[in-house]
């Protein structure tokens, strides 16, 4: 008997060993075109014990998929293939880059990943303050066949279980009536059942606006787990929602300056409006543009595609609740703008020809030098200038050209994929005509374009909201409830907060320092006056424009649409109410992109001249290079290069905010002196003619 048992055990071991050895994986690498990020790897698995599981290093590839798509050429991807018996094989593959752009993109991707590991590093999770993994204690039960803006009615006809009963995965739990057709719903997990919708009542009724607006409106019950369960990405890795260091850096700085300046974002708002209206414009003050023109130039650089596409992405990821945190971050950012733009004017340099050189390069170098921190100031100023040049070519130029072409080509039939070069040339000519004239020309154009484009967009948003005004109660309820009681599906409380803060910080550039370059050219004898004007930018960009975009998505119920994001989602939201508005939106997007480019050309040029000299020749060289990148951006897909450039914009905040912290006391003293003069009537003010 013992001999037989030993023989059987040996045979089982041998079979399992052979089976494990028999698991063979072969990969086919596919590069379908010379376009970037469309590589594919397809696996063929033989042997082992089916079914197989595929864990790719790309987290959006499902465990059941033997094929990974949308891969970056020239980058290694790993996959672990496991069979039902537990045998596994690990492989590494790289889709070879063929075209120039693929090689360029593949080379930059590791740089982007390295830079991202710094900018988006989570210090709180790193030191163990909290676990970034998203956990949920329940599995929501959703109505089958539901989709956003459906006209069908979903009635919970019958519960097949009792409240708090323990159910097993796959067990029948409810019968749903959908326009007269019934469907049975099974439990999606093991646990105790919780009723959300009582038997005999509607789960979703399109005639009830609360259902149209509410997040996850088609839920009717939930299964409470015995123990919280970590949510996972499609590839099986834990879903994490951390707090990126760059967001902490920007928001903490904004909060610090808000308290340091005595809530200048609130108490200075009225005076900021007066300055922007020209009531305190001094005709003989040093500078070359008015307060309003400086504001328009800076706003034109921030109000752009991020307000349309970026907000749609934020609301898709974080739900309606992200809107609340976005508004709060915008209000705090007003204080950062005040500090940096006050210093921008204070430390500007005006040469004999009347040309103005200002911005963070100046106040970082000379402001810190005044505090015996000259070496630190030179390092910070030089770093800022390098980052600003890179950002001006990428995020402030190529990205705008690329996205404006993509959006217009979807609306204008004769603009096909081959027309990018000619569109780029056309756009470069338009930009060139403006930027050749310098800041005065830029200010005149932005002073006309910004009010028009912002007005059209705001008017369109208000029309959409007005038509859906009955949704105002449910919409604001969705925003507040989503901000403080978000579901784990949206990343939990931390996930929603970070999405809102991140969108605001990325959009209004408060703390980045870019706006200080434009405001340094303003006509004024009092630096804090320009700080007041500048604090209006985050309000316009985030509190008004970004919020209106979010409200359009929420009021129309489009925030619940899955599989659509960015500009397309915003376009569909407007189009659902005003059929022809997508064409107007396309024109507005083009103007947003155009104005952003001309403003960033000035930012980049001032950073360029700081490094390469303040001569006319130096400026001409920069402008030629800038126009070349306009054509390049519209003609070629440059994925990782643009990601790198966006990160450079964010990285500008590191040297800038360090300097702002050090000089915040100086700004506070200047503010006190200015307010004292304002109260005593020492500040120039235009006389109002009485009729």
C-alpha cells in the first residue's frame, strides 16, 4: 500500500512539474504605423492549465487580456502569465520604434517618468501617515442596461432577499422593470445586502431631475463586505489615490500667503476691480501697458484648453464633488498671484529704450541678493528661466497648436490628418504678426480677444445652465455631497479633493510665476497695485470659467458619461442643449489656444533674454525658434515631449515659491504702506466727471 501511495504521489508531482514546464508564452510585437503610442503586443500561450491570467505592467490592460495596446514604442513592458494550477512565466517585450517621432517619444518617456516620480511623489504615504490604496466597504448594485441621459424608466419591481440578509456572489437578489421588460440582477459579491431603493419605487426616472444629476443615479442597493476590500486597476494592481507633492507645494503655498497677507484675496477684491477698470491708471507712470492689458495678457495664458478639456477630465475622475475643491483652490491661488506679481513689478528693470525686463528671474536674483542670499538667488533664477523656456515651447506652444488643430479638424471637413503642417504655417503667421510687435502688440490683441472669447464661452455656459435651471438644487447637492461623501469609485475623499485641487493648480498657474512676467510691464508707481489686479486671474480662470464648465457637465448629466473625456465630453454637453454650439466652441478653443501662445511667447522670451542677453538679436532668435515649434506642434504627435513640457510648467513653482516664502514679509510691509496711502488719498485716482 505504501508503495502504491508513493508511486501515485510521484506521478502527480511529475505531471504537475511537466505541466508547469509546458506553459509556453510567445509574444508578437506589432507597430501598425509611424504614429506614436499605438504599439501592440499579442501573446500566444500554450501548455499549462487554462484559463490563463495576464498581469501587464500597463495598469489599464485587463487581467483577462492576452493583448496590450496603445503602447509607447521603444519602451519595455513586462507581463506575468499564470495558469489555473499556479504556474507562471514572466516576459519582457519592447515594440521597436521606427519613425523619428517614435524614437523621440520613446527617448523622452523615461525622462517624463523620472520627473513625474518627483512631482507626483506622495510624501504622506512615503512616511506612513496614511495608506494611499483605495478601500471600499461595499459593492454597489447598479441597474442593468442603464446609460447617462437615457429616456428609459427603471423600476425596482421586487426584492428577492430581505434587508441585511447575507448573500453569495451570483445569487438572484432583485427584479428590475425597464420600460415593461424585466431583468433579474445577481449579487456581485459576498456580504450583507443593503436596500437603497424600496421595492415598487423607481431606481431611475428621467422625469426626476435629481436622478439625472445625481452621481451613480442608477444604484439601487449595496452589498456590505465583511472586511474592507482594496480596489484594483484592470491589471490587478491596487488602485492608489495619493496626494502629489506638487499639489501640496502649490496649495500649501497659496494657503500660507492667504494668511500671511491677511486674506487679501477677499478684502482686496473690490479694489482689484477698480484697478482693472482703469480708475487708478496713472498716465505718466513707468511701464508700457495698462492694468487691464496686463490682466488680459496673463489671463489669456491661463484660460485655455485646460478650462475646457481639463475640467471635463477632473469631473470624470472625481465626480461633481471635485468642483467644490477646485473653487476653493482657485480662491486660495488668488493670494499667490498677489505676492508674485507685486514682486514682479517691484524688481523689474526698464532699459534706456523703454523695454521692460521683469518676472521671477529678477526678484529671485535681486530680491534674494538684497538678503545676502545672492548665490541661492542666482541658482533659483537660472533654474526658473530654463524651465520657463522649455514650458513656452511645449505647453505654451506645441500643445496649444496640436490640440487646436485636432479640435478644428473634427469640425471642419477639409482639415484632414495631412493638413497639420499647413495649419501650423497659418497659425505661425498669425502668431508671428502679433509677437513681432512685442508686449505692446501682445497686450492690444489679448485685450480684445480675451473679453470676447471669455464672454462667448461664459454666455454659452449660462444659456445651458439657464435652460436646465430646474436642476440647480440637485446639481449643488451633487457637488456638496460628492465633495464630502464621495464613493470609493471616485477615489474616496482624498481622491476627489486632490483631483479638484490639482485641476485648479494646473489651470490658473498660481505660484508658477509666469504671470509676474506680464504684470511687470504694467504702468504703475506702486507694485502692490499690480498684485491686486493679478489676484483676479485665478478668480476668472478657476472660480468662473472652470466652474461654469463643471456646472455645464453636471447640469446636463454628462458628468456620468463613461468612455468620453476631455474636449469631446464638454462639446457633447453643450451640444445636448445647443446643437450648433460645438462649432462656436471650436472657434473659442482656437482663440483660447492662440491667445495662450502669444502670451507664453512673451514669457519664454523674457526667460530667454535673461540667460542669453537682452539684445534685439537675442529676442529675434527666440521668436524664430518659437514660430518653428508652432508648425512642429501642429504637424507632429509628440506625446512624451508635451508631457515633459507640462511638467516643466509645474516645476517652475519650486524656485518661485521658495523665493516668495523668503520675501513674503517684504510684500506684506509694502501692502501695509500701499493701503495706508490709499486711505489717505495719496494714490493717484482719476476724477469722475459729474453729469
